[in-house]
């Protein structure tokens, strides 16, 4: 597992498995999602992205993860909002689909949460074979990291937005965006630094045609849709 740890201003990721510290170059490690949690962009107001240290990080229960999330969510959102992305402003008021944050291997072993906006929430998690999400649906996934030493860091906001047909036919017309904890935008499909988020689409495509490139929340954490 490789997650960012702040040695000096959070600019160096620590490769925990081999305990080899490497200089971080923006973008160079994107494909593996080894992006440090805190790297204020020049001229931007910065928010703290390292929050506190846990005494027993190896024994986190779902309830513990939820408590951590509640404790940091205001700061998490404040950081994302520096991007001025509309989803960063509103996603916390959308329907949440998981009952506790859970570790997501594909998203850098970070703890994640899923939200879907009003256009998307009825369909998200309830798609029938071959159906696609409505245009305008947005799914937001915020995240935080807990290092082996128990330090809690903000993680990126992962977004998928369903665009009109023809936007990106190879990727089922999804626009992927990754917003860093300091509000800087790492990449946007068909927008700035589009190539940096190509790996999102590549992996999501493996979810297949049957479910519109979506994976959904793992069953154990899923809040069933309201009746
Ligand atoms: C290696 C595979 C992989 C990569 C790379 C990846 N994802 Fe995901 N993504 C998943 C899986 C698996 C899930 C569902 C389970 C989970 O959360 O781990 C998911 C879920 C999501 C969701 C919730 C919608 C859904 O599919 O249920 C969003 C939004 C998302 N990812 C955005 C992104 C963005 C943005 C990137 C790139 C910055 C990205 N993902 C990179 C595998 C991946």
C-alpha cells in the first residue's frame, strides 16, 4: 500500500511497503493513484489536509471510520470547494449510498463514500441490464486516507458525470474528474489534463456494458434505495 504521508508539507509520498521515500512529481504517478493528499496550488487558499493521528489504525471498525469521516468532512468539503466545481459545493446534500466509509483498493486504498445527485439517484445502483444513467447524473465519491501510522489525510473527490450522447462514446459519455484535497483539478475527460484521467475510464470500462461502466457500492456497505 502506498499512501501519502507528510514529511515536509505533504509533498513526498512514502512508499510504505518498501519504506522508500521518493520525490513527488505532479502527475508522474497518476496511474497508480499515488497522489499526495496535500499540495496547495500556488496562490490558492490552503486548508489543512492532515487532520489527526489515530492510536490503533489497524483495528478500525465501520463505526470508527464513520466517526473519522464526520470529524473531517467540513474540511474535506472546504478543500474541494476551492476548485469552484459545482459538484464540490453540493454533493454532501445528495443521497448517500453507503452506510460507512470503506477502503477502496482501486482508489488508492482510501476510505470512500458514494453520493448521487437528484438526476442520478434513482438509477444509481438500480440499473437493469443494458440501461444507462440519465444525462446530467453525477456520482461523487469523496475520500480520506489512514496511514499505517494512523495519520488521517484528506483524499481526492472522484466524479463521474453523464454527458449528452456523443461526448465520449468509448467511455459511455462519462466525464471523469478528479479534484484534489486542496481544490486543484487533476484532470477532466475531454478537458484540461484529460490524459491524466484516462486510467479512470480504462478501469471503469471493465465494469462492462451491462452496467454503464459503473461498479456500485459493495453490497456490505450499500444503503438500499428508498421504497
Ligand atoms: C483500477 C480500477 C479503477 C480505477 C483506476 C478507478 N476506479 Fe472508480 N471505481 C472502481 C470500482 C471497483 C468502484 C466501485 C467500488 C469501490 O468504490 O471501490 C469504483 C467506483 C467509482 C465511482 C462511483 C460510481 C461507481 O462506479 O459505482 C466513481 C464516481 C469513480 N469510481 C470515479 C473514478 C475516477 C474519477 C477515477 C480516476 C481518477 C477512478 N474512479 C479510477 C474502480 C476504479
